[in-house]
C-alpha cells in the first residue's frame, strides 16, 4: 500500500527550474548551463517515475532506486532555495546601506557563494547522472499522470436485504424522492455523497430492490460508471441493463436509436453508481440522451465528490451519515460470528466493541475487520486487530483501504503531497484552514498554472477541493476562517501513501522522515532521533506544559539545517536560541502561547525566507525586534507584546504582509500611523487590546483589505472626523466583525464607506451601546449575511433593508427591542426582512418564504 510521491516532487522542482524567476537567477550567477543540465536529467528520469512507482512493490532494488532519486530531488530543491535566499538578501542590502546592515548579513560574499554553489550543483549533477544510468536495469516505460492504471471496480444491483443494517431512514428518504409526483422540465437527479466505503452503493442497491420501487417503475437500470465516463460505453451499459442486449458493435447513431427505443415513453429509474467525472459537458451529453422517458422518471447518482454532486444533481445531494456505534457493532457481530455464536464469546464481543470504534461509522471498514476475524476465536488475534493501525492489517482488493485508495488515485498530482502531509498530525486533529495552508506554503506544496495567483488563494482552493472529495469532513464555519477534520480511515490512507516521509508518533523507522510531530508531554526532546538532517517540518506538541530547555531546542536546530517549519507552540523556554539564524530556509515559525519568552534574538531578522511568524499569546514579550523590517518575505504576523507604541519603520515596512493580528497587546495604545504602506494586507485582526484608543486613518486607504475583526477593545473609539466622505469606491472589505467595543454607538462610516459595494458578511455582537444602524446601511448591496447578537440598545432596522436583495441570512438575538419589531407578519420591521430566506430569531429559525 505504501506509495512514493517522487512524481509530485520532481514535477515541483522542474516547475521551479523552468520559471522566469530562476531563469534570471541562473543568468545573474552564471550557472545557467549547470541548471539546464539539471533540468534535462531530472526530466529524463522523471518521465519513468510513474512506472517505477507502480512497480516498486515488486522490487526492493527499484524501491531503493526511487528513494535515492527522491532524495536527490530534495537536494536540488535545497540548491534552488539557496539562490532564492541570496536574492532576498540582495534585496535587503539594496534597501538599506551601511556597514551595520552588511555586517548583519555576514557571509554574503558573492564570489565565495558562486564558488560554493558551483561545487554543489556539480555534485548534484553527478548524483543524478548515476541515478539515470542505473534506471536502465529496471526497463521502465515513460508515462504521464493520465496513464496511471487504476483498479477497476464493478458493482451490481443485487443486495441481500437482511445483511444491511442501520439504513432504514436513508432508504425511506430516497424512496420518497422516487415516488414524489412533482416533476420539472429535467429528469430529477439525486446524488448520494459520502466517503468511500460508507455504504452509498449498498443504499442504492437497497432502494433499487425495494418492492414498492419495483412496482412503481416500468424500467429499472443499474450502471456502474467507475472511472471512465465515455458516453458511448455508458450507452452500451444502459442498453444492456435495460433489455439485456449487447450493442458493442453499434456506432453512436445506432446506439442513440437503441437507447431511445429502450426508454421511449417508459417511467424509468436509473442508478449511476460510482461517478467520478467532473466534466460538465460529458454529463450534459449523457443527460440529453436520457430525455425520452415518461414523466416520473428518476436518476440516483452515487459519488465521493461534492463537485460531481453539484454537476449532476437537480436537487441538493443526500449526505450519507456514518453508521451509529450500535449499528456498527451489530454488523460486525453478524460478519464475525455465525448466528447466535456471539453469546458464547462475551470476551470477544467486548474486544469487538473496541474494534468497531476504529471504523468510525464506515460500513466497509466494519465488514473488513469482521470478515478478517470470522475464522478465529483466539482472544490474542482479536486484541491484535483492536490494537493495530488499520494500515498495518492485511487488506484484500475489496477491503477498506484499497477502496479509499481509489479516491487518492483520482487526486491531481499537486494535491497528493498536500494530502499525505496531513498524516503528520494525530488522528482527530482539528485543522484550521489558515494554519494548514501556511504549512503547505512553507513546504512549497502550492503550485498554480496561473502566474499571478497568490499562495493563500491556491491553498484555499486545495482545501476546498479536498473537502469536495470527502478527504476532509466536519466542516465548521468560524466567520473569518473554518475548521475541519480527517476521518480516522482517511488518516490511515494518508499514512500509507506518505510512506516513511511523515511520522506522527514518537517512533522512527528511517532517516528519511521529512515531516515530524513529536509529543513532548510523552518524551523529552532528548528522545528525538539523531538523524534529523532531512527534516523539513518539526512540530513539537507540549499539551501538558512539560517543555524543554532552550539548550535542547538549540541542539535540535543545529541538527535540522533544512527546516521549513518549526512549531514550538505552548513551549515554556525563556530564550529562543540564537542559532535560529542558521535556519536559512525557515518559512514558518510559531512560539504561540509561550508565556515565559521576553525577547526574540536579533538574529531572527536574518531569516529572509520567513513567511509566518506567530507570537500569539506570548504575553512576556517586552518589544518586537528592532530590525523586524528585514523580514521581507513575511506574509502572516501575529503579535502579542507589552509595548505601548509600535516603532515606526517596523511592521509598516513589511510590504509582503497579507495577514496581521494583534492579540492581547494589553498596553498598546496606538498602532503605527503608516499602516497604508501595507498595500498587500488582506486581513487585520485586533483582539483583546484593552488600552487601544484609536485606529490609524490610513486603514481606510488599504486597497486589498478584505477581513477586519475587532474584539474586546474596551477603550477603542472608532469615531473619527469624517474626512473625504465622498470616497465611495476603491475599498475591498468583504467581512467585518466587531465585538465587545463598548464605546461604539454606530457603525464606523469611515471604515465602511469605501466598501459599500463589496461588504458581504457583517457580524456585530455584545455592543451594549450600539443604538442605531446608519441610513446608508441600505446601500450595502453585496451584503449576504448579518448577525446581530446582544446589542440591547438597538431598537430598529434602518429604512431600505428590504432593498438588500443579496441578503440570504439574518440572525438577531439578545436585542429585546429589535426582536419585537422583527416578529413574523406582525412586527413593524418585518416587511424589511420578509425577503430573507433564512431568518434566525433568538435561536429559532423562521422560514420567511417557500425556500
């Protein structure tokens, strides 16, 4: 089951070497010829990598060759990074003159750097030449990603009804859909969506064989679509299912006529099982061919992809729920024992209860483990299954992990590495979208065919795609971000494809681990493996606050020269080791929730590659480093500091900054006045800055600001002399949240005025003195959702709210005066909001129209 990701890595490296930026760098340093040789050799080997990945399970020698090539690709990536770092240092030196700055960036002698890099490139070329020469012995064939051979899965309509447990409610929902007399212009299509193995096909089989369904439809058709969505082949399958006739020798015109003869005037029910196609044109072509049936015809589609559901469905998809623990146990016992036999083995039943917990409601996983144990009554065998990771248990072709592997095989190459990386986190870990995207970015996983697409946007697209394909679940919207989890079985899949590159526990197999989660609450840092030279991500978890000394952290840093990610969240050391400056490739650093650290070493400003610096909750920090302006790659900065004022020419010089948060800066009275210099800033959050008096006027001139959140700032006065109020365009604010700002009596016009046409979501809460919404509220024409919670002085909605046609969701709670005016039909403000589809009134949903 183990899977190399060499194809993804070589693709990423070749993309970098072929970019215009590296073309300029190679010319500037006189290494173009050497780079071209690297590219050529990488491309030659890369052409056969997919074939090597498919065959490696049968050859240990081939697997070792593939690992060696993968390591070489990482080495080339490190080379590329060194040139990029040198370019960043040059930019810093150009901005600042003087011996002090040049001394700060010691070791930047261009001649010495050129000589050193020349030697490194020569060694890399020699290594790749040797790897290329050795590939001949394996007789590998060049393949593209589209040539990957996936396992075919064939399903059929029959199911033994008595073997299906816990799906009565779901079955009834689908039967109601099939029997609904309401018809539109199109044939109604209901997609069933869910993770692989959860029971979508079984549910469709159950409904297909329901007696009332059989009698209701003149024709029932079952088609297993699987991976190929060739319309001609689908027509052949539909005709065969409908009348049993073979039609393989027909052309498309003949097939069309035969299909129409099958369907013409008949009320049919069709199941399209296991659909993967995300090409809307192909779906439309097939759908048009099915229009000959009678009124009342229905189609059910089963799929793992929400995108497929969106393309095919005419009504919202049916999200198949996981089986309950009780139903899982019943199914498990039915498979593991002969009828009634379980009563003789109470000890095994108790172990079985622990086994089904591993399955987390996925029916196929229950079947896999139940079938595995049906032939043994030895307690040790059952305990072994209970206590083992699923990935380490024997899997047959139709068992759960191979079934889930199909979903992985369908991922585009750029998502595979991102997905595998997620296995570094423990099971049931709650991912924050921003956090995960930052880690992907730091590791260079975010690739885009569009030159100007920002990494944050690429990462968000990746998250949405993995959500759509059911790799992530339990989505929870948290206004400015959202969280999600991975099902335990999907986590097992991620571990299996990551092979030995990712380790999420305190056990180590090889020195090839590149991403490591280490729990300090279980072992001290002294227990870390000696070989950390290939490590790119180190996440030290310390939930119990045991921590480790700075000397130990310094030792870890000295052994991990290629770190891109260093997560020291909840650590308790007082000093960040000065040798942090040697982590030239470091892009992500968090010291969040360290209450002991007082200062950051000046050498931290030597990290020109740093993209994320997280000081969230570091309440002891006296002041930020004076040379913070040299962190020119910084895109995300979270600050907790004891300072009352922030230095000028500090944060405001970080022109790459896209997200800025001030958290619990309890002494801070003002932000820096030249905030308008942050022309790339998209998100600004100010939380629990109790002494903050005002915001800088330059805030309204930030051209890209999309999210603004202000929470628990008791002294903050958001009123301001209304200057340039005629400025009605040019802003980009989409989301505004304000909470516990007691001085606020009305929404700040100076912040919102430029974003009249862009604001989409407004969240206001616990504003005890807010007494009115402004008359210009009616001009927020893009507004989609509004939450007004615990604003007791707010007595009415402004005129014109009824003209906000984009408004889809309104929630009002804890506003006694306003609540009365919004009572359905009788409230004075009801006509203003009657058009809103979702209106929540004191936590009770009121449906305001037929939607």
